[in-house]
C-alpha cells in the first residue's frame, strides 16, 4: 500500500505523525473517518482508516455489495443483490449531539449478526433511523429501525406495495411512502407514489409521477425522481405528505432517474441525460433548476457534507469535477484515472465517489486503489491500494469531544448529529 | 448579566465606525438578510423603504432546525448586511455563511442585551413526536423581553448606518419612532400581567422559550425536559411534570406556533387543565394571523396568557 500524502488534512497529518488512527488534541477533540469499500467481484467489505490509510478490517459477506450508510453513521448496510442478502456493519463511529458540540465514540467496526434475506434486494432507504429495504420480487416492503439492527434484535414490519415491482419506499415512524406499480405491466417503472401505513391502509390521494426511479434525502426532505419532475416528501403532522414539483419548462427534454441530496444546504442533484446533471433547489420552485453540462458522460456523483457549496462528479474520461451548486458551474476538474467508458453493462466496475472529512475519495476498481483528493485545494493528495477491485464506497466519521473513561455518560433524549447521506442506484 | 462575548464562531461582528463609509446610490437599496421572522420585522421597521429585505426562516417556522437552501446562500452572498440573533440560536448559520462566501458584516443583535444563562444548559424542541435537545449555555430567546427588543432595534440602526451612511438619519428616525412604540408595548404587557391574580401566574409550555418573559414580567413557565411523545419513558416523564404542575399550581397549558401540539395536549389531559391557546415563541404568524409583527406577537401572547391564567 502506498501511504497517502499526508496533506489530506492538517488533522490527518497530526494523526499520522502521532502514529494513531484516531487523534486527540489537548481539548480532547477527536477526529475519526473510516472508508467502507466493497469489491466488485468478491464478497468483501474493506474498512480503511481514512486518516492514515491503514486497512482496519476486511469483512467477509455473502456476495459483492452496494453500500449504504445510515444518516447517523453508526451503521453501514451491504446490499448484495446477487447473493440475496443484506448485511449490517457497525461502523464503530458514533456521535451524540449536544447542540454546540457532539461527543464521539470510536470503536472497532463489526459485522453484525443480523441479516435480511430475500431474492433481489434492491433499493435501500434510511430516514431518521427507519430503514426501508425493498426486494424486487416481493409485494411488501420491509421496514425496521437502525436501533434494532444495532441491538441485533431485528423486528421487521411490512407495508403493502400493491404488486411486486422495481420501486422504492421511504420510511416514516408509522407510515411508508411507496411507489405505485405500473397497472399495465408491473415490470415497467412505477407510475407514482402513495402513503400507506402498516395496517394495509392508504392515506390520502395517490400522486402521479410516471417513470419513477431514484430517491434521495436532503435534511428532512426526501425526493423521488420521475419523468415529469420530483416528488417531494415531508412530514406533515402525523403522516408524510407528497408534493409534485414539475421540471422547469425551460429545461430541455429529459428527466432524472438517480438522485443524491445535499447536506448543510437543502438541494438535490440528479442525472439529466448521460452527460448533464440537474441541480434542484426545491424552495425556488420553477426557478430552482440548474443544468450543468459535463465534458463527457457521468459515472458517479456525490455531495460534500463538509463544504456544502460543492458536489463532485466523476466522468468517463477519468476526471473528477468540483461543481459549485450555487452557481451551477464546474469550478475545477482533476484527472484521476484512466478512462472508464460508460458503454457496456451498467454494473461494470467503474469509480465511485465519497467524501471523508478533508478528502474526496474515488475508487479505481481496475487499478485496485483509492484516489485521495484534498477537498479544500482540489489537488491530488495520495492513494491507498486495495486488493481486488474496490468499487462501492461510503465514508463515516467526523470530529467530536471524547470523554475517555467517563462511565455512564447520559445521552438520553439527545438528538443525533446527522451527516452525509444520499441514495444512489446507478443503472441508468 | 450582560452578554460576555460573541457566541457565533467565525462571524464578522461589525464594528460601528461611522467615518469613511461607502455612500450608497440613492436608487440602490441596502440589501439586508435577516435570519428569522422576528428580527426581519425589526429590520423592516428600521429600514423602511431604504432596504431590500430577505428573511430566511419565515412565519411559523423554527430557526433551531431550519435547513438552509442554495437560494439562502446566494442571498447572503449578495447582502450588504446580515442580521442574526446569535447565542447559538441559528445553528445553520456558520455553515451557511461559509457556503455563501459572503463578505457582508454580520450584526449579532443580542450584543449588549441582558442575557440569561440557561439553567438547564439547553432546552428541548419537539419535532415529529421526538424531543431534540439544543445545548447552549445562554438562553437565546432574548426578544421575549421588550427591553431586549429595544437593544436589537438599536443594533440594527447602527448596522444600517455603518453600511449606508447616507441613510443613517432615516434609520435613526425610524428606530426612535419604533422604540417609542416598544416602550408603550412594554407597559401594556405589564398591565396585562398585573391583571392576573398573583397566585395564578404559572403556565405550562412544551418548549421553554419564555424565560425572558418570565424574568421581565413575572409569569412562571414550566416546560418538560426530554419528554417525547414516541418514547417509552414519556409516561413517567409526563407524570413527573404533572406533579410539578400540581405543586406549583399551574393554571393553563399553552401550545406554540412552532411546536408539535400533541405533547401539550397530552399534558393538559393528564393535568386536567385546559389548553389556553397558542403562543408565538420563535416566529411570527402568517401575515393574516394574530402575530404578524413583533408588537402584535407580544400583545397576543400577553393577552392569551392573561385570559387563560385569570380564568377560573
């Protein structure tokens, strides 16, 4: 393994010099970032310390996985489509929010003894500790809590989705927003969304949104993409409410089918054709859409939870682009890998992007490495070699106050610091 | 105590230097961003027609949990003056300022106000049935005392004068007129509270945003700490609050415009008290509501409290 250039962050530099993966200054501030990287072909998830590049753990699961982190960062879910399994991994990093600061607990990562079996596990959505795991062959969506997963006592509730189809569900405490299967042919894309409860009741009116695919959260707002616009889902009193936001008339013909959500600023980024992305500020209605032209076709994208002004797009020419979401422009571009053509199968090994503190991390499956980019300067900052074909990646971490040796520290009733979370499901 | 230091890390708190200020073209209005509706109303009163005002967190919305949008960052980037409460009230602010790249001066309006420590080290908000704790050493809801509101208004006039010297006389005149209105409002509230029998001046709210009102006008507010309508422990926690309500002989329970009413409804039921109406704590009402301005909000709150507590 090449150790990364120690410019990923000043904090990381101090950590490496101190020889520690987790560091504490005199004020007991601790920073910890971990990367969870799945292999394209092997049933493994490699856990890497993002601050010093050391591999902490290689976890063996059932099959190649798509990874999703919970908004709390406590759990990483490995959705293994081919193996028909979903595993949960305790990230080992947890925050306890105290308003003006957060406490951090750092522990070993751990493959938990809970797993969710079923044919064709597909869309995974987590919202405020509630998880909806969709299985393409089932007529109900399974919902459970992150807390139960971490306690390894899984209690699954199910909600009716009408008929088995490739759809999506957004979980709430007592309700679920579910996609509506195409009545002509359930194998086609869903035609809208509705609110249901766990007793088989529908709440309110169905909302049309043909060609529905793609889902993301930004703060408390959740969005689903479709041919005619976005469905915006908010908590409204006891139940969620769905509102249709049509694409601006000024946009060219097209639609989004993959969404990610901003952290720190409430916005969404969607694909809009193979070589454009769409920035959406839902608060601005018709005026809230900005189209960004990319030099070549998009491979993957991510938002920056630390520097909310920026999102990153990796394109098939091997470049990473820094996008200013306020102005809708590419601010900087950086070549990182050899070209990765978007021709071929949607699931061929291609780079994925995550942000870990001061570093943007890009997987390079064909070269067996992670590329590190200093997010502040947008310059290459190093590489981490990973065995096999590192593919999917999520980052978990942050900074907080450590209370070493403090027994019984009480967090009852306290909120939890949220961090980056976006749902991405690439097969457009 | 007077506020000891600036609590919004990384913000540029303006210094009020009058000399050498850029003159503004008459046609160009001062671009002002106010973080939430109450200080937006103050800004409108002081700035009048000379300012272009954008308020980030609008009526009936909770600034503690506000999620800023790209449009907010763009507004900040274009602003001449940014008005904030400070005291960690606007949790979203430092990230938003950083994202915007604004070079506008940020006026922290609680500077110089009489600030209370929060004896609990923070307070709870109720969103979607959950209790969310906001830890802060000082109570941020300083506008609930009209004396402090006057400090906000003076700070706004100074901030506007610093950014627009030509308009300073207008801002000062507007501020003086408004300060006279606030003095009358303060007296009105005192009279409303005086009409409540002394042994009935105890109320219950879900989110303790009224400590300054209590300090200034002598009505005690009880608020649950950490009770969640969805938590298993809530029955025991509510029972503890019910005991306190009975011991202190609270006379009414109030809902708030920014808070989930389910919790106070539960408390009112279990304490056999009536709901005394809705108070406006951290945000104004919609324009057609009973608290569309700060003065209307304080009048509505004091009359609602007075009517409910005085009733047998």
